[in-house]
C-alpha cells in the first residue's frame, strides 16, 4: 500500500532522517514510536506529502507520488490522505458540520453531497447532537472526533495521525484508540500513527521504532 525507499531529510547540519525504508500493507494499523526529536513527525509529514524528502521516493500502490508537484500533489493528498493532529486544528468560527465539510468543498463536491457525508460521519462518531456546535462548545474528546470525521470525509485510503491522543484525558484517549480500529474495520483504511503512548502502540498491528533518524528493531 505504502512504501518508502531511501528517505533522507536534513535541516541545515541536522540530519533528521538517514535513509528510511518501510513498507505498510493495505488496512494495516502501524504505530511509529521513538524519543522526541527522533524524526517521527518529519517522516509522517513526508509520507503525507506535507513535506518533501531531500532524497528517496514514496510509493502509494506502486505509484511514485514523490514526482507529483503543485496542484497535482494537492489533489492527490486531498483525495487519498486524511490527517488527524494532536490539537484538532478546527476552525473556531465554523460549526462541527462546517469544519468536516471543508475538505469536501476543496475536492469540488457540492454542498448537499458534502453535508450528507459529513452528517453520516458525525452520527457514526456519536456526534449527531453536536452538528451545529462550534469547537468552543465541544469537549476535547468531541473536538478530536470532529477532526477524525473531517479526515474521513473524502473517503481517503490512508489516515495519518500525529499524537492524536496526546491532548486527551484517559477516558477520551481510550475511546479514540478503539476508534482507530473501528475505522479500519468499517471503512478499510490504512492507518499510520505517530505516538508516545505505549498503550496505543501496543494495540497496533505493528510498531516501527525510529532512533537517530533510522528504523531500528521493533521494541
């Protein structure tokens, strides 16, 4: 499903990634772990096409997407990859429903189609009574579920999550962890999670550990 070969990335003299080769299967849930500064988020951003490697290639279903640029790359990202971040990144002036619809509008879907899909997802995530609430009116767990719905609205094949439970209390954290596997089983996504949470990592199908910019043996 996803394969990287020879991924390197440096910021000035700091070499963050030193030749990353990984393969991730369709519908697999993989956690990437490692100390702070090991390169976990940098690798996730490169896999998600939010950043470019200095060297190396990224393949999705055999296609080298590292060759895409500009609008073609943005269109690929919007159609194929959903992102979930630690701090939700919801727009405060919009309701939950409107926040979820935004990627669908960017993809060119009409208002009726976008709102129908967004409503279905929010209901699936037990937020049917929060459609018209703005982020400030939602709990942390509810905000994160809105962010998950937003990531799913364009039916992406891949979900990339960066410390998704790092800002949640224990109860909401446990619910979110279970949700990722429910999403995989329901919608068939491949899910890659950067996390410091050992409980979440242990639930994954596989753990990749980064140390000093390289993948080392699974812990």
